[in-house]
């Protein structure tokens, strides 16, 4: 009885004593399990009571009731314990039912509190971080330990140098995308020795040689794997030359693999597509590498790299990333060996320019160079604009223009340089549309032209103010009409193109004049067929635009200030291409008629508005 009394007192205090002993009859009667349940409820009061404040009363009543049930079950017989358990169940049902009258909305909110997010602290809403040394998940704000005793998936041994690491490691390298087989294949060593460092017999050596040869062949078996192996080796070479981290190499390898799966590499240079994938990965991770630097490392032209990047971005639906000029400031400062004061001031100037939209649609390299030059002047450092421009392969004029723009926008006064007066607010320009060029194809359905003979006959004609024919430079005959001011491109196939017209009426008039002239020269030509191929329309929407909002509005928008200072938007219905600038001016191309071009501009204006 002495032990039972001690157990009773400890149960009433809220737990089971460590030295408590239970007989087989007590264990079979359910007293032991009931006592464990009471201990679980008592110890879990803090977890269930804290988020659900409305159920605190329930926990308190259960705390006072369950130990009593346990004490009664301990002292009474088995049948009496069953009766007492039934009475306790009735008590819980009758007197505790009003406590559960909680609205469904409150229950949903509290259930969310009971299930905190994986990366959000349930106490303060802070961010949870992993402490791998202690194996716990800790809140970075309040220090709350969300989880502890986590599994450590790393090795159980420690290595203090590379030799110890190579000796103790028992597994291969991790799976990586920078290898064509992801590092899962095996390699046969070139040494002709076995595991006990003994030389092979001649028969065994010949067998291993054949196995090694077929192993190399099977690793790269088809054309796709050969393409991938060469491309990934190029990515590794270019990344090491540009000093890029490993995550950028992995991202570039993934982009190239996706392009290869969609058959976007066929017909294009592998080096150009590799450089384009690496440039896209640099933009994704915001690594300050320009298109010129990537092109120099890839040994292909900048135009080819840009063309490959555009095709990858369009085919894989990669959104354009606005490169921040702040990212180029540390590079310039480190190359010119500037101190931290100049670098910090240049970074603040660049951030102020981006916040006020002063340098919108400008090359971020020129803005970074201009801010570094301004910061050096304001800090009293002697630095020339040419020295800053040479770091990023810019011209001195570009840096000077960007510096003037920043000074006028931020109202910064440099010594011996006056600040321009702020311009008066101009009236809002009216929205306007005007046709700039119509390109039409002409087909006479006849035999081919003798271009050399035609050029000699038409040079004496006063209708044309210039007749050019040089097959080394251009394979066609160029005819420039005086009135209307239209140009024709004649080819040996008997077809021609008409460019420079402002309307379809001018196209028909010019084609009829050319047909009459060719007939007078001795050619038998039927009535020509005219088809409009492209309409170039310039417009002004009368208001300024934010580049970021346009890019967010249109998923297939293209923007690269290193190549073109405007945003390119492709519309599917009607089929046209819009080139828009921040000033509200733009160009519409790709339409087959003037009406379609006007409808495309109106639709774009409505979507942006």
C-alpha cells in the first residue's frame, strides 16, 4: 500500500513516478494504460492549450478528472472500474458538450494554428532555420525549437584534408546535370592491376582492354548523347573561364537539356546555344555577366548568342529578368581598386535611380559606370570616364550621357558643371498612328529576268533616279523610282519586292509604272499579282509606361537593354509584333494590312491601360 499511496500522490500532482511498479492484474485491468493517458494529457496541455485558447477549460477539467478515474481504477476491482469509467464518460458527455460549441470558422483558423507551415514559426511567424550541428529546427526570430533530433544524412566520419576524404569515402559523387549520364555510369581504370595491386595476365589484360573500349563506346552511344556530352563540356569550360559558381552551371545544363528535348538545337550552332543557356542561367541567378563577355568566352559572335538566347527564351517560356545596375558596381570598384566609401555611395546612387525610374530602358552597365564615376568625384577621387568605361567595354560618350542624365534626375551638382534647368511640363501628346512602310511582293508569272541586260536598258530611263546591280554584294537589281518614292528589288526568278510605299495606292501605282516600263523595254509580261507581306506602323500612345509592368502583363515579352532599348511584345490575335518604349512611342510590324496593324495597336493600348 505504501507504493500505491506514493503513486496516488504523484498522479494527483500530474505524473507517474519513475519507481512505480505494476502487477499483471493491474496491467490487464487497464489501470496502467489509463494512467499513461492521464500523463499524456497533462504533459500535452501546453501544446493543445496555447493555440486553442477556448479549449483551455477543457484541458483543466480533464486534468482534474482523469487522475481521479485512474485512482478509482487503481483502488477498486475490475468490475467497479468499468462502472466508474461509464459514469465518467457520461459526465464528460453531459457537462463538457457546451465547451465544443465553437463556430466552424474558428475551428478552421485554430486548425491552421495547430499545423504551422514548414518554414514559418508557429509562435512569432518568423523564418525557421536548420541547425545541423544540433539536429534541430529553430526560429531565427524568437529562438523557438520547432523540431529536434533530426536525421543527419551526412557521413558519420570526419576528414581534415583531401587525402583523408578520399580514403574514408565509400560512395561515388552526387548526381549532377553537368555530366551527360548524370554521373551514374562507371569507368574502368586504365591501370592493368587488380584490387591486390598485382599485374594482369596477358589474357586478362586483353579482356580488360576490350571491356574498357566497349565501356567508352556505350557511355556515349547515340547522336543525342554525343551532342550533350560536347555541350556540357563547353558549359564547364565557359563557366570556369567566367568564374561562375556551380549552381549556375547546373542551371545552364538543365536549360540546355530542356532545349535539346524540344529539338531546339537542330540547325543551330552548339556553341551559340551553350552560350545562350549560360547567359540565361546568369540572368536567373542575377550574376553580372554581359552578353559580350559570354560571347567572347564561347568563341562565337554576339549576334549568334543573342539569337540563340531569344529562341531559348521563347521556346522554354523564360521570362525576361531586369538586370540591376547595382550588380555591376562591385566589379568596377574591384577592377579600379576603389575603397568601400566610393562603392557604397555608387550603390546608393544606382538604387535611387532605379527607384525614381530615371534610367529606365537604359543599359545597366552604363548606369553602373556613371554612378561609380559620380561617387568617385563626390568623394574627391581622381578618376577618368574612360577608365570606368574600359572596365565594361563601353565608350566614354555613353558614360558621359548617363552621368548627365543621373545628375539632372537626382539634382546633383558637380564642380565646373552647371545643372540643367528642369524642363517645363509639356502638354500631353495626342495618340497618333502613321504608316511608315509597306512591303509587297510582285509576281508576273513569266520567265526569269536578265538582270545585267535590264540594268543597261533602264539606266537611261528618267523614271529612276538610281539603278544598281552588283551581284557580288546583292543578287538582285535595285530600282529607285522618283515618284512615288518607292524602291524595287528584281530577281532572276521573275519576281520582285516593293518597299518604301506609304499606302496600298502607292504600291499599285508604282507596280503599274514598273510593268509598263518593262514592257517598253521588250519584255512580254502578264498582269502582276500583288500581295502585301508587311506593314510598318509607328504610333504614339500619349503617355509613359513602366517596363516592369509591361513585362509582368505579357508573358512572352522580350527585353534586353544590351541589344535593344525597348520591349518586344508578340500578339497572337491579331498577329503582329509591338516594339514599345517607355516614352509611349512604338512601332508595329508583322501585320498583313494597315487595318490589322491599327487593330493590334488599339488592342495593345487597351491591355496596357
